[in-house]
């Protein structure tokens, strides 16, 4: 939610910042802005409603000369998307400019106090309160910007990643974070600052990930300085970035989403590499074998996640209950955190998050840790907050996911969950060794089989034309295919804005069946598994009510072919691996329908890639 970029060096700050904003646009795109100090010491702030392209158009005839600046792309929380609510915000005297990602929960109280002291506000945002507060402290305490930022942050309740520049000091950026990500790139005589490393990956691979409640002083020509909120100097830990520029480009595809769908054979390969070894005879997953006792003695596993990651978690439940015989609960992180959860030190909480930054998931982790549970994290973004907040965990290693609609992260998460379940099953001896080995061998074949499924793209593109203008969709599945139905419906909703409902197929007759008519297509996920005969009767029930059916079936399935209007055949795999195979045609279907409708699939309205606010 909201992307921040900062630059200080000898290069053209405007170019670096705007390039960076384009990379961060997946985080929010309802307005964008930039603040630059020119060589005469003038602070120029340009901001506008709309995407980064609109900001560029707005800046065409403006003075953008500068070697220092900060910039922002916004996902609105407080105040509608508008020019005046766009960041950067500035202090009333025009001395400071600030960009912010997060939410200041006590902004109203702070605002009222500042108004009493004579401050005037120009926006409806919580952010403007922060910049006015910093300047108020700086002037009244006659202190440096660094000190003023520190004092102001002590008064703030909420989440923030901020960067501040001062007109009178064109050689310095002060930045800080709490619960919202911020990373500094250390180049040759230049520094970069951003919500993630993507804006500066072509300039440097030396990065410093800021920790919670850390303030960084970035001064031209001097080494970085890191401080805690109570003014202790912290050590600088420079890491090497594992990200390449090609991962951040569309690579010839019209959209990131399509690129990411088609990347899945290779991302699955990366996800399995080094983990399923010796032809499936040995599986090793970070953080499990070194916590053997904890996993072997767990009385319960509770998943916490949001959105697509929650759907993966639901698949995790089926996997772990099937293979490890441990009771599993799956919770929306946002509900879990306010549900007075009952946890004990014998519970394992598994948090799943692509971004590693989702605010609700982070809050759930903190609660679980506080109650003594062991917390394991599954995320994609290296250096993000969730891996830092958990006791142990692993990465899915699918590379940066930029399309707002999650695709390759979903299949990566399911693959990691499969390996996790197999690992625990082996530790606990809850599955015959040969079955573990057989499934592990199948995981190695998944990249090649997903490649085959991608060959359905032209058929799915044609099929999408028939249903582009449907107003409602029903997605049905049972067992492992039920979470896939939920995920298929979410993909369609978020990028095509068509109402779609995912449902357990057998539950349909308890209500949703009333909706079925020729106008409402049903997508039925019906691979050959132990519930196959049951789902065949669900397919018949839909047909008997005049519904149109698109069925995802196992190759060679003649039974459903006779009933359904359209079938998409996928290769036969063990039941626990079907979600990886059956979700891919659904990703393609939603992509093509959205394209037919002329929607912006990479940046769907109202959404942002990582949700770092409640
Ligand atoms: O980064 P996370 O996995 O924690 O994100 C959770 C959801 O915000 C995310 O999965 C969202 O639902 C996606 N847009 C789905 O495509």
C-alpha cells in the first residue's frame, strides 16, 4: 500500500524517482507525487491524482533539476484520491516535505493540538499531520530534522515508513519505519531508499533493511547512520540483494500477470530446487528439520493469512490433516487478531504471505508469539517483515510478483505446503515412506505438467469470449478443489469486476443452486480424485437447472465431457497436487475475460499488492 522512493547522489533525482515509482506502482496507484530540492535551494513539490504517467505529464514543463528527492505512489486510506491528498505533504512554512506509507492512528488528536497552536491543514490525510508535527517540533525545540523526526515519531501511534527532506539541507534524507517496509540501497556516492528494492536494482545490490522503529540518516558523502527511537546508534547490516532487473520487466508479455502465469513452470522448479533431492528420496525445508521436536509434538496447527494466501492455507489444512494427522485450523488473519484466540505453547501458527508485509498477518503473528505459540512463516519477499517476526520459516522463491492478482505465488505456496506436509509426515511417521517418496517424485514433475496446462491458453482465450459479459459466476469444487474454486472466483472478481462466488460443490444445494440459470456459468473443478463420483452428481445438478458448465477435468474424462458445455483437460496427478494443476486454467480464464473487458489486469481498481494497513 503506497510506495516510497528516495534518492540522494550525483545523478538526476527526478529520473531515478519516477523510474522507481513505476516499479512501485503495484503498491498503489491512485495518485503520485515528487519533491525535489533544486540547486538554488528551492523545494519543488509536484503531485497529481492518477497514475505515475499522469505525474510525468504534469512535470513535463516543470523544473525537475535536482540531485535529491523523495517520491510516492498512493493507495488512499485517509482522504479520497485527489491532487491535494497526494504525497509528498509539506509543512506550512514550506520547509519540509514528507512521504508516508502506513496509517497514523492518533492523527486526529495530534491534528487538533497542532490547530490549537496555529497550524493550518491543506489535506484530509493523516500524513500531513506528521510533517506539520515534525516541523513544529523542529522550530520550537530549535533542533535538527533528525531530532525532530525522532521526537515526533515517539508521539505517533500506528504504522509508518517515512522519508523527509528539508529545503535548507539539500544533502540529507531522514527516513524511518514501523510496521511498513523500507530498504536503503547503498551505491557509489549515492543512496536510494524505497519500500522494496525494485526501484534501484539496476543501480546497486547492496541493501540495508530497516528494522521496526529505526531511523536512518542519509547524508551525501557520508556513511549511513542508523538510530533507534531512543537515540542509540545501531549497527549497519549491509546485505546482498537477490533480485535481477529481468524479473522486474514484462519480458515481452503484455502484462505482468500473464508473464507470471507463464513463469510457473520455472518458478515451481525454483521452489522445489534443493528441497526435493535424490530423486524424491529426501525432502528438506528450512526451519522444519531444525525444529524437529516442535513439529513432531505439535497438538494443533493454525494457519493465518489473507486473500489468496488464505486459500493456500486452506489447501495446507487438507495436506497436513491428510498426511500428518495433526488437527488444523485456518483463520483470516484479520479475524484471528480480534477473536481472543486460544493458543498454547503446543500450537504451531503458520503465517502465509507473499509480500511478507500484510498488516493483519503481522498482527496475528505478534499475538501468537505473545501467547507462546511457535510461529512459522511462508513468504516470498526476502527481507520482508514476516520472516523477521516469525521463529522460523521458509521462502517460496518464485521471484518478484508484480501483478496485483497473485498467480505464481499461489502455486509456490501450495508447493511449499506440500513439501512441508511431506516433511512433517516423515518426521512423525504418519505416512508410508514409499508414499512420501512417490509424491515427492511427482512434485519434481510439476513444472513440466504445468507447462502442458499452459498449452490450453489458446482454447481458454476462445472460451473467454463466450463468457466475457456474464454478470455472475459460480465456482464449485470439493476437497482439494474447494480452495481452488475460491481462488478461481477471487481471480475473476479482482481483475474483471465480475461477481463470482466460490463454493463447496455439495453446499450448493443449500442455497446457491437457486441462482443457477442459463445466465450464470458455473466453473466446476472436477479432477479424478476420491470425490470424483460426488462431483459428477453436482455437475448433473447444475445441468438439470439449465446452467452452463465449464469443467476442469482430468485428461480422458468422458463422463463429465458428456454433461458439461466446455471441458478443459489437465494431466492426472496425485490428489494432493491437483490444486497446482487445476488453478492454472482458472488464472488464464480470468486473465482473458478481464482483457476482453478492457480492464487493467496488473493494476485493478481499488486494490494494491501489499496491504500494509488494517
Ligand atoms: O502478500 P500477502 O500474500 O499477505 O497478500 C494477501 C492478499 O492481499 C493477496 O493474496 C490478495 O488477495 C491478492 N490480490 C490476490 O490475488
